């Protein structure tokens, strides 16, 4: 009770701070001149540097944010999560993505079972399997080595893997190409089959329940494709699925099944077999394990560092500040590193699906706005795309991400006296500063920059598996810390259910029409009916 | 004067409508039941269907929006633009992207010169050049046919081309692969050079001024790469640039130069040589011209259809409605067609760079919020990514896009009684309806859907060049119509200048350090200096 009062006091205090920070004297152009701004407002933690010197904050704001974090006990909740407590209350489950990379001697019991040995066993299976495939000991039906891996999976079953694969593409030995078949759109399947050779293709079907509509439809297409080329599905398909699911059935004609666990949700599953199987095949198991160890380091940092030194916790509190107190609606993620180009799409899912919630775990409507909209493209590309709006239109906070050493560092040809990488960094350094300071131009109103636009900058040293693991775990921890502040459940996703139910009604009508061409969509709502007619007739004329 | 008063009356009226539409009885679940909702609130125009039945509007709202459009004279302004008037006032230029696809006998004079013959001449050059390359009459230094085209260009010099190339990938004959080198990041260059063969690669350098920093840095890398492989840059580089720019210099060692014009801005330039050269090489010139003809059809529709029947005009007015009256901050574009996966990124640039403005053409601060944030991913992927937030978190309007016939329509394998394409459409049909209606669940608060979330649905018949042209021109027209309402200039981009100036200061410091290792960044601001040290030392420890 006292605790709850403390929290609402702190919340009120932050509202007052927000008014204060909106005054002219607290414009970012002034704030960044004060004291040793960068030293005061940046931390090194979990193997990365997190600079929040260009957020619209001062010591008092941060003090209140740390108080709020303490009042809401979010670090303890994070530890509870890591230790296997039932933090996913609406689904009555633990949320143990951190266990997938926990190499410590911490025991984690779920319903009386120590889960880590089981997780380790799956890792051993992935290691053995990927090494055999890479050595050519496991081949396709015709004895040829696998050269293509097609991941069939949607949402959390592929976005994280795609991010990591692209980030570490430079380390792949290129003997195996990786493709992602996510969308049920037949044009995805059609386009991929033009790029692969059936005899050298291994399909990895990923679905926890092995009932995901899109994934099953694509798996059916793949099976038919394999058979049409006179190959055996038992040689060309592996599954990543729950123990005992239809994809884990010994009768199911697959080469191998790797288990996933109900305590690791899709969007948090990159470090489980979901990412592990494709990434081990593409990069080698050792690199996958190095990636896990980077993630583990960030998890330990998130658990153990005090709020004042805790990078993902600070990032979470600043997100709450920008959202609930300063009123921003969206947050951009701009990696100044093209290999990180798929990070924004992964975090878009991770964050918006986790924190796009309307009720608390206790079932009460959340009074404050929850998760923001996340979007982004790599810099400098984004500068030539939507930064006009970032500088002179409606403002939104930005996470800038920099990599100190590029992968292809041998190309040192200079232009305007600098290498390409130095040019990239000139922009990475200039943009947060330009957004913060602005510039007034009394002669040309179109040349007026209001400034005061907040950003953070994250640095990693190079595109190593460890650093990609750290970056991933940083955003995972930030996401759940924010959820703990709002007391929402970041692990469920009931919001996708209504669309599924309604799609299934439409599907039934189409299936019925497929069976009975005389059926005219009786009983279907009028707007939907018109669309069904358009699809049937192949034309929208006469509407 | 009377006109201006009319407009502010209409604006006030719309504010009143917005209050009215927020009442419970005007929840979308009720609105869509009224009358013949789809017939009343959809149009066929310019070759596409535009359904706005699930926007939060009624006849009275639309009436006021049409009045506002008439009061602001936006259709006449569009015609002025098409006819070559100086609509880009801050830069004292015409804005004539529509002239690039104007096959009518309309004369367009800019500064006394009829511009269409010149545009036609460039088209003829592209046709001749692309046909010779495809026939193997123009080859690389070693006499081999070109198999790779690398486009070097950033922002408007590639995003639109990438969208169109991906959308029509199924029509490409695959003898030429297309790559995009946009980012100055050396990891982009490094990664592309691993995928191409120097002897069979043609580089297309695109920059209006031929001074764009990123593009020039990448062109320098390409030149060095060509020379290192003992090839001649005159055989392997073509430019798309302004007449008389450094890239059009006869001394400049390039195979050919295709002209672009100062009256076509980057983000509007897909139908000029910017898109024309790569797309003709990739798809064949005839398909490029069909694409232009689709765009022309939509331009004619935008110019001639009355507001009540004008698809891009209605879309613009609804965007204003959602933004300025209902208060939404972002708009998602969700194509239910994977080949359209690059549309959101292109429109993100087109719209946010055009309409992310703070001042009117007359130099006055715009009182209303201007351009929204645009983001998006293909459906159903997006459903498994951020639709949780769309259904239960903060609401945002959505453009759903459907394609009646897929490209790969031979794969008719069924799952759950429907083909993949039918499954895709089940979702395309269900999602707008689910977002509009919502569903209450008194037992499980997490299963409560507020509904009342607005969307439009756009349909095209198939992925033909004409339809992709229509879709492009639809969004271009929508973008400028909105700008005309706010009286901002959608054709300039002064908002990117400050960052460029500040990046150039940082670049100078790095260049100085490259020359003089004893230079310690004296005179550079303290935060920037620390980043420069980190880049030099390769480490952020000790901060």
C-alpha cells in the first residue's frame, strides 16, 4: 500500500518534471552544454555503450525515473522471470527465454522439473545435426549436400533469426544459403522455389503448436514440391516444435524434430531452437553459441546492475518518460550499419506485440498509453528517406546504433578525405546533435530547425556473434522492464485472436465455395461478401 | 478572402464532426451496418478500387471533407502542377514527375521550353540502350554480357525503383540481377561485391547533382573495384544525372549518361530515367513503358475526377481527417502481397519527406500537425508482428492492399480447404472488419477488443506493370493533395540540410586526423569529440 502510494507520488513528480523540461531553458541545446553531459548520462554495460545524453532529461528526472523503477520493483521482477516464476499470468506460465542462454549453474525449476538439462540436450542435438549437415554426412535423397535452408515460420518463428542471420552474414561460409518462407502468400513460395534446387534444399518448419495456419499451408506446399521432384520428405524436412505436437509425431515424415518449450514465446525465441537450428546450419553451431553467450552477458547485466548503471533498465525508463510524460507516439531504431537492417523489424514485433496491451495482468484497463509504434531503416538511408519529418515535422525519439569496426574494413578508399566507414560515422555523430540543437534561420522560414528532438546512441564494437546477442538481449530486457512498469503482461498476445477467428469464418465460406460452386456466400456479412465475390470473379468492376 | 473564411468554417465544422464521430453510437461497428456501406463509401478510379467504408466517417463528414478540398482548390493546384506552373515555390521550380509519363498531346512549357520532347528523347535513349545490353551488343571490357546491374543511389534515387523491381520480379527474365548500393556503409559495398562478377557487372550511378556524398563515395569504391579487376570504367559505368553535372562531363569516363531534370524531385522520380534505366535493364523497356502508362492513367484520374469519385483525393482527405481531426499519429501500409513488400518503405519516404514540414509555402508556421509517420510490412506477416498493438494498443489507421490474382497462380494445393492465396484473402477480408467491429469479453479482460479502428482497402487486379504504375501514382497524388490542404511545399526538403552541414564538420575533423595523427579533435564539441576518439581508438571503454 505504501509502495503503491510512493509510486503514484513519483508518477506525479514526473508529470511536474515534464512541464519543467518543456520550458525554453530546458531545450536540449542548453541541456547538452551542462556539466560533463556525456559522462553524466551514459553507461557501459553488458558489453555495449548506451548514451542517453541527448534525451530530454536532467539529474532530477533520472532520479525520479530510478525511483519509479525501484517502486515498481522491476529488477526483482526480472529476476523472478529468469528464475522461472509464473510471470506470464494470463497464460499461467513462466517466461524463460533467458534460460535458453543460461550457462551458469543457476537451477531453474518449472513445475518441479529442472529445465536446463532439457534445453542443453536440444542444444547438443542442434550441434550434432548442423555439424553433420555441414560435413555432408546428412544429405538429401539423391545424396547431394544441402546448399539451401528454407525456414518456414512466421512472426516470432523467423524475424529474430532473419535479423541475426543478416547481421552475421559476413561470417557465414556461404556454402549454405538461408531463405525465409513466412507469408502464406503463394508469391513467396513461388519466388523461393525459383531460387533453390530441390535436391539440395533442407526445409526447417517452425511452429510451437504445429498448427499455425500460414506455416502449415506453406509446409504442405513444400511437401508437395519435394514429392513432385521425386524426393523423400523424411530426407528434406526438419521441424522445430513442441514435444508431442503433430510435428513431433514419429509418424510425421521428417528427418528430425527439435523441441521448443511453452515457457519461451515466439518473439523471445531467437536463442532457442527456433533460431538455433537455422543459425547453426548457416553460421556454424559455435557462432550460435557465442551469440548465446553475448545475450547471457546482457541478461546478467540487466539482473545485477543497479538502476543507475543498468543500460536496458535506463532505456526502458526513458521510453516510459518519452511516451507517458513527454507524449511521443513512436520510436525509431536507426542502425548505422547495414547488416543490422533487420533489427528494426524484429524489435517492432518484439516490442509492439509485447507491449501493445490495454489491460494489466490483474485485468484492469491501463490508464496510461502503453507501447509506442516502432519503425526504422538503416542510416544514412533513413536520412535520405524520412529524416525531413524527424527534423522539421512531428518529433519522435530515436535509437541511433553504431558499430565501431565494420565487417569489410579492408576497403579504405577515401572520398572527401575520409573512408566510407568514417563518412558513415560523421553522420552517426552529427544527426543526434543536429536533432538536439536545431538552428534558427530568420531569413528563410523553411530553414528553421526547432531542435529539442531526443535520441539515444548505442555502440557495439564490431559485428561479432557476442555483440549481436547483447543487442538482442538489451531490447528484450528493455521491453519487459517497460511492461513491468505498466504491470501489463508482455508475454501473451490475445490481441491477435479476433482476427484469427474472423479469418477462419471467411476461410470456411471460401472452402464451401470451392466444394460447391453454386454457393453464393449466403450468411456472410455484406462487405465481406462483396470481397469474396471479387476474389471469385477476379474483378471489382461494377461495384 | 471569402474563400479563406469558407475554409475555416469548414475546418470548424469538421472539428464538430469529429466530436460527433467519437460518440458511442458512431462506433465503427454501428457505422458499417448503415445503408449500403461499401457501395456508398468506395470508388473505382484510375484502374483500382478504393474502399473507405471502414473509415470513421459518414456522409456529413465526407461532405465537409469535399468542401474543404474544393475550398482549398486542390484539384486545380494539381492541374497547375501537371501543366508546369512553379508549384515548388521555395526552390522556384515546377514539379513535373507527371510529365515523365504524359503520353497525351498536352504541351508543357517550363521557362518557355516545351519539356516533353526532351523527356521523350531520354526515354528513346533508355530503350535503345537497354535493348542493346539485353541483346549482348553492349558488353563489358572482356566482351561478356552484363548479368548484374548495381544501382548506386540513395533515397529517391533507389527506393521507388526497388519497390517496382520487387513488385514485378516475377516478370523479369532473370538474365540480369539487380542490386542496390545505397548506404555509404562499407558493409553494403563489401556484401554486394561478394555476389557479383566484375566482368559482367554494369554500375548505374544515380545522382541529380552528381555530388551526393554517399553516392560519390560508393561510385569511387566502384571505380576502384573496376580498375582493380583490369576493366575499363568506360565500359562498366553509366550515369543518370542532370545535364552538365560532373557525371555528364564528356571527360567523365562513363559508357553513357541519361539526363534527369531539376523539375522532378528524387522521391517523385521513379518514372524518370532514375527508375527507367535500371527497370528497363531488369524488366525490358516495354514493361517500363507499360508501368508509365498505368501511372499516367492515375494522374488523369486525379486531375479529372470530381472529389466524390477521386480515389487519391479521397484518400488524402481521409488522411487529413484521421490526422488533424481524429488525432492519429501514424498510418500503416499493409500490402497482402509479398511482391509489394517494398511499397511501405517507398511511401514512407515519399510521404514523410514531402509532408514532414513545419511552414507553409508563404513561410508561416503551420498550425495543424502535418505529415504522419508511415510504416508497414506485408500481411499476413504484420498480423504476426505488430497487429497485437493495432487491435489492443494505441490505434492507428491502416491502408490494406490486396491483389486479386497472384503471380504464381499455378500452386493450387489446398490447406484447410483453401489455396494459399485464398487463405491470404481470408485474412485481408477479416482484419479490417475485426479492427472496425471489435468484440467485448466480460470474462477475460485480455480478450477485450475495443474496435473502432479505421482502415481503407485498395485492390488491384494483378501484379502488372500498369497496376504498379497506378499504385505509385495514387500515393504520389494523395501526398501532394494533402500538402495542398496544409499549403506546405511537398517538393522541397530543407529539413535534411542541418544534418548535412554538421556531418560535414565532423567529416573535416576526421579528414584532418587522417592527415595528421597528432591532431586531437581540438575545436570539436565535447560529445562529438568523445565519439571521434572512440572511432579512432576502436573502443568505448573508460567513458
